[in-house]
C-alpha cells in the first residue's frame, strides 16, 4: 500500500469502514506533525508563496483560462489559502498556510523561522520589501520584467539569484497530493501538514 492513497482506497484495501480509516489517518498525521521539531533556517533561504492567480502573466493565457474561482490574492476567508514557503539552500524547508498575503501576516512567520541576518532570495512582490528593515539581507528577481535568474557576483556564469528552488517545490507539492486536493484552495489541512513533515 502506497503513501499517496485516499481514505476510500485504504478502507477498500483493508476491508474497513471509511469513517474509521478517516479517524485513524487523522490521528496518524496529527501525531507525526506534533513530533516534528521547530526548524530555524540559516544562511541562504529562498522564499515564495502561492495563492495569487492575479499574477498570471499575459504570455500564459492557456493557464489563465483554466484558473478557477475569483481573481485576486488568496485569503483563508475566500477558501483560497496562500501558502508561504521557505527553503534553506542545501537544507530544510518550511511551509505555512497564511490567513492572507500581507507583510503583517508574513513577518511573524519569517521571524520565527529564519535566523536574523540570513540572505533571503525572493521575487519582486511587495510583501518582501521590508525584509531588510526586519534584519535580513534580500536579493530578488523581477518576474514581471521576464527575469528569472541573474548572476550578481563576478560574471562566472552561475546564476545564483533565483527562486527556482521554491518554484520546483510547488510543482512537487502538487504532484504529491492526491488529485482531489491538488487545487490549493481545497488543500486538505491534514495532507498539507503531513507534507510539511515528509518533505
């Protein structure tokens, strides 16, 4: 039996009641999450978020037409929860469902997760503008201008300023979730929390 099975599939395979399986998997997922120690990211950290269909660019009309729900930034109240992700280059990662995408919301998450003085790579989105005043170094790429990476130190051909690590993670998250949970608006909280532990 694989890790990526629905409760219905597990109930069928084990010949058990689906409600019992739901209770067991919830208890298992909650137990795994509660045992995970707090993570503090240091050094170089890539930060990014999902939950913003408004940011789809004109060059990607095919994807734009497939987006569901109202336009605009995601909020927990709209059932389009934004997710903030932070990955230490060569290290651990932390993801957090947010109430909304505002500086006041991300500040406590960043301060409790990333060590002061760390270098944070982001895109040009304005919620990251205060990182330096909060005690972090920041380098960014401007997706709006078609920039996805750039070489900042010595023209050695190594494009160290990018957020591709985070973008790759979002693709991994979508592929790991069962098909019914792949849309971030309907993301199962239990599955999300378990993914945070397993990734």
